[in-house]
C-alpha cells in the first residue's frame, strides 16, 4: 500500500469556498453598533439546519482531551447530510482541516488539507466530507454550531487499503 501525503495549505476564504465558510474578522463585512462602542463582524457563515427536516441550531463547546500530532494518519472522514457544522476556536492555536467534495463516495485524490492561523473558524457545508475534529494542543476549545433534531446526521467513509498522511 502506497502512502498518499497530503500537505496542509494556509486556510483562505477563496481556497475553502467549495467546502464552506472561513469564520474570521479579516476581510469581513463590519459596522459599528451600540453607539460605536462595538464593531460587529457580520454574517460570517451560512448556518444550514435543514429547515425541511425540522432541524434546530445547536451551540456547543468542545475541549480536546487527547491531542493529535503531525504527521497524522487519516483513517476516515465524516459528513453531515442534514446541515452545516461550524467550529470556532476559543484559543489561539492552529487547526488542521481536511475536506472532500460532497458525494456518496470519497476519492482520496480530491482531498484538500488546510491549516488555520489559530484564529480562523470553519463552517462545513451540508454534505461536505471532513476530518473528525482533532486538535494539536491539549485543552484547546471550540465553539460548535450545528444541527440538532430528527434524522441520522453523521456518515463515515473509511479509507480501505489507503494510507493518507496529513502534514503541514
């Protein structure tokens, strides 16, 4: 079995746009509120909770108890067919993101890897395949915005006979 090396590139709005949204203040629409005391960075991601499936938004916090190390061997990816899923860092630490286009199968040749600058969040579009949340630092925390409600909203695709190594 030959190993596929997947090098993570810097995360940008343009490069990540086929898979979802980059959540960051840099380059975002913004305006003053509260008599100029606050600057609001507005509408940073499209939250999709699948209205037709009667979903509802969930807001959660995740904390890493077992950090991962690079290079990282990617055993599988997952997708959420009923809604989007966002991860916003609460700490200033980089996050490695691996994605593939929506579809019933995942072609490892279509995987893309990104690394955040530590302050960027990401919002996966409905159905986009992605790496399960891993953190490179213990204790790292994320705000999560995703869909709750009826229906199975997590599928996994396991790479059979392929070794995919993610590095920066």
